[in-house]
């Protein structure tokens, strides 16, 4: 050594995880059970991403190079059928993991319904972290299991219900999601259009609009502006939905 104090070894700055602690989806997403050190590992391989409403996040059949943790906003997933029709396969909100792939390609498109905030991960960097952090892998497995159950519930919804029952079940699905996110069960956000709801339920926009108008006229619901709705008679909607018939409690 040449006199004086030795220079300390350089250290890579530790990622600032304060923004993670303020994430509105933290309690529901893949980072839920992570401690501070594990959270810093996830933060180190993620890039913040913000999209305006109407922007495309994922294109169907494109290479699945990235995965996304949705931290704010609402998006829809959809597939275009050979005849040009659109089938909405689901809606994503804060806490959802987006980007599961089949054969290295995205199986659906995803478009922002509201402004979105996300954490973006390069898939090659995410895979090793799943091996290093078992809690992260377990949480992702749980979320994928939930996605499978959602798909099964949608098949039930489309195959065994009348148009009125489909719309009622959809509203109760949104109520379920509100409860899981610690919001009132009787006040639900609907940032999607009537057409989006119809494309999810296999109904025309006219049928969706007519059914919502009927439910409002019967005093079962009340509209709160263009993008929110209050459930006034939860018990009656539950009864009509068929949940008391052992058909399960679908989630979306």
C-alpha cells in the first residue's frame, strides 16, 4: 500500500424499494411475501413502465420477451377470432401478473383501459430469480392457479347461464375483486365499455346495455357516472347468479 487510507471497494447501489412499499398492488401481487432483501432483488431486475389509456402492452403471437407486474390501472386481454370478432378473455387490475406465454409467444393481446403503471421484467433475468427466491416462485404458482380457475369459471359463465345471469355474475365478479382489494363490495368500478363486457360474456352490446337498464329499473343497481355502479340488492343478485345452487363463486 502507498500511504493513506485504503479506498473502500465499490459497491453496486442498492435499489430503492420505497416505491415498492407504496405499490397499491403489493398485497395481491407476486411480491406480497417478500422481505426487504428479496424485494430489492426483484427491484434490481425490473424497469418501471407507464402507458396511456388505449395503448397496447402486448400483441398476440409476438415473442414473449417480457413479463409485467401491474401496479396501477386496468387492462383487458383479448384474442381476435378468425372471422374478425373479438373475444375478451379477462381484465387485469393492480396486483396481476401479465405475460404468461405459450411456446415463447404471447397467447393474447393486452390493451390499457386506463393509464397503467407496471414493473417490466426481461424473461431471461426473471427465471434465475425464481430459483433464488422460492417465495416468489410459490406466489407466481398460486397466481397461475387462480388464472386457471378464472378460465374454468368463464367457461361455466358462457355455457350454463342466461344473458341476465351472465351480466349479474360479471357484476358480482367485480364486487369480489373490490373486496379482495379492500374496497366496498357494493361499489364497483367499470372502466371497460359495454362492448368490452359483451365481448367477455359472449353477448352483444345491446344485450348488455338492456340488461343493465333492467337491473337499474328493478332497483337492484344504481349507476354512478359512466364508469362506476352501486349494488343496491346484493342478496337478490347473489340468488339470481346461481351461487346458492353450488355453481361456485367465479372471480375475474
